[in-house]
C-alpha cells in the first residue's frame, strides 16, 4: 500500500515541521522548569476572544450606547479577573456607592504596574 504523490508531500511537510520543532525543544520545554512563564505571548488575543464569543452568541449590541457599555463592562470584568478580585463584588460596591473597595486603577498602581489609559 503506497502513498499517492500528494500524501508523500504532506508527510514531507510534517517531517520538516517536526524537525523544526525538535530543533527548538530546549526552549519549548523551559515552561516545565518555570511554570510562571506563560505558554503564549498574546494576552490581547485572549482578552478579545471572550468578547468575540459573547458577540457571536448574542449577535452583538444594538446601539452605540450598548457598544460603549458592553466594552466598558468587558474591560472591567477582565481587569478584575487579572488583579484577582470578584467582578460581581466590585460592580456591587460601585453601584451601591459603598466604595469599600479601592478602584481598579488604585489596585493596579499599588502593585507597581503601569496604568494604561485607553484612547
């Protein structure tokens, strides 16, 4: 049972890809010794993915105000997750005007991370 010409080309491409991967094996396996290293280098992609999934399921916001509200809440939710606080508790704190929690900007600054201002 032999390979057709197309299958041979595919096998050769797979072998080339495997050789390239094996050539970088040491770099690729660094994460096993250092689990704090992210497995990817694109946090922006991950942040956008949640919004895209929600848009696909709900067919997106219907108005300009909806777009602004949606983007704002998605940003607050993602930031709260990244700094390790409950999104629900944070929004409740702000809506109830209790203000017992520091602002997200204050939390980020207190941890020594630069505050990024959106345009």
